C-alpha cells in the first residue's frame, strides 16, 4: 500500500488487522468491496490546544475508475467541541465507499482531524452534524453527481472559512490501496495519530495480535488505547453482489416477470406443446432484454452479470420443459433447428455446471451481505 502520510505530524500508515486468520486479498475483476469508518477517537492533551474549541473531521475518497477517475470527493463528517486532557470516542461510523465492483486498480482514502484554532466553524456545527455535507461514493446511477456536489460544497466551506494558519492537524492520513498489490482485504485498517511527546507512538508500530479491535474500541495488549487519536476503517469484501441487490432495477423486474410466467406453466400437465413453446418464447424475450440492461450496470462485474442471466435462463427452461431439455434448440416450422439464444447456451452440460457453481457461491455471499446489513 502506498501511503502519503506526514510522519512529522504523528500519523501512521494504515495498519491492517485481518478479521480472519488468512484473509484473501481482493483481486481486480474478482469480487466487491465496501469501506466504512468503523470508529474514531480524538486524544487531545496539553496547553497547546487551549485556544481551540472545535474539532473538524473530514474524509476524502478517490475511485480510480469511471466516472470518478481518481478525482477527490470530500465530506465533512463532524464538527464537535474538544474534550481536553482525555481521549473521546467521536461516534462516527459512516460509509465512505458503497459496495463497489473490483473493476479498478486502486482506491484512495484520506481522513483528517483538524483543530479550528479560531473557532470559525462553530456556527456551522448543527448543519454539518445533520449530515448535510456527507456523501457516500458509489457507482450507482446518479450517485456521482451527488458526491460531486457535496464534495464541492465541503471543499468551498473549508477553504472559505479556515485559513491554513487556523488549521492544526491532530491526525492526517492519505493512502492509496492497490488491488493488484493485495492491499484490500476483509480487515480493519487502523490509523494512529499523536502530537504529544509525552504520548509518542511506539516504534516499531504494533500490529496483530497486540493491536485488536473490540467492538468500537481499539486495544493494545488487551488495554484500551487512550493516549492516541485513531481512525478504524472497516473493509468488507464479498465475491458476489447476487441478484438480490438488484431489486428495483429494470433488469430485475424483467427476470421477476419471467418467474411469474414460468410459475403458471411449471406444474400444469394440461398445457399443450405449443402453449409451452409460446411461454418459452415470451420468457426468452424478457431474458434477452434483462441481459442487455444488466450488462450496462456499473454495479455488477461482467462475469456475475452473465451468471445471473444464465441462472434465470436455465431455471426458466427447466420449468417450462420439465420432462425434457431440448429448449436450447427448438425446431422451426420448416424443420431447421433454431440457434441458441446465447452463445453459452449451446453446451447444456457446461451451462449446468456454471449455474451450479454460481448458486454454490451465492449462498455464502448472501450470508456475508446480511452480516453487512445489506440484505434482510
């Protein structure tokens, strides 16, 4: 991981604390990731800070993929009074990056704790703390415009209100997490900061198992960290987004309509062959439309988009023609065989294996998404 940190300000690189014994780093084109701020603490001591009364917490995200292309998007996380002489939990746990496909080389994250020496932002605390300047970076349609607008307002507010001489950084971190280098994994990433000689950071920096996350607390040698400021980033990875997270999208509705039509014929032994073929033709048209829409979605990797369509195709075919499996190549009136609707539909055995493999992966992925609060 490439971290551009200012060590003279007492901010460390990100320290990775794996959630599992042997986490698998996320690779480009394989899976999805989400980044949240799990917890944050400010530790402010000494007379140096007595004139300052407000602490400003900012974050910045850079996704190196369209439509963001590495451009920074800033959020104002919180403005709150300083508690001097003690460590204070800041009560922050916002999402920074929504569930995003690993179709990029790196993601940049920055976090700053700034002391407002002239207390210029005190009057804006209420509106900032109501999340008016907070956005989640996402590839969902329309989300980029929101992030851009919020980021521009946040940047303008800070630059127009706080001069550089009015800002005292307590913690200042900027890091690029490279996917090809294996920087992103299912883990907590801890950033420590201090400005006080009486509470220096240890050298070498602690890591697991000495450093641990327990609930919202950070522990060092099983004791709460009380002399340093810190941020804990929570990175979740999942191999599949699953069809479930597409609820409300046009392609999802078309596949739901396919299932509704299929259910009307699946267990009806009185239907004629022509009626089943008519149903199949109608379902196939909907599946093709869903395929075109899903392949355009920035939220799904191409491989999973195809797997979702394969699953819908396979299940519909099996239910419309429960006694046989020749829906892949229907006979036209003049006696010719109709070509497969999709290139991958020509090999039935391969399709069966691919659908089974996807379903085997989808079950644990849904469990992970539920633990992340993204599925009920």
